[in-house]
C-alpha cells in the first residue's frame, strides 16, 4: 500500500486546525462586585460578574463569554452612617471558578 506523505501531513494539519477552532480554551478571570446591593434585615445580597482581569481587544465578529453571574449573601454594616442602617454590604467573591473565553458571535 502506498501513502502519499504530503497528503497525509496536509490532512493532519487540516484536522488539527479544525479541532483547535472548535475547542475553546478558557482563561482564568476575576469576580467583580456590583456596587449596588439589596438589604434583607441584617443580611444583604450582591451580584458578582465574571470577566477578564485585563481589558481584551477582539474583533467585531467575536464576543467574550464568561461564567454566569452569581448572587452572594453577606452581612450589612453601618459603615460611617447611622448605626441602624445598611451602608456597606460585606461579601466575599463567589467560590466558583471564574473563567472567560473569546468566541465567534
């Protein structure tokens, strides 16, 4: 059996290229807290969104896709305001992994 080496190598490159375009590698990101929060008695909740740690430039036919936003519960604090108010919502970022990638629209 005779196999053309050039054709086999070309087929391997085409297959590898197609596989790499279909595979999306996720990058680690950062959880960003929304400045607004909701108070429920002495508890509070805040929304965190996942995104890249730096600004990302990408083409118009791509978009940034990231881990879904999370709602986190915390504890109210008066901060520098009156003692019976909730001026600060003390929360920690979600424990879930934050990942993002650039994908075709």
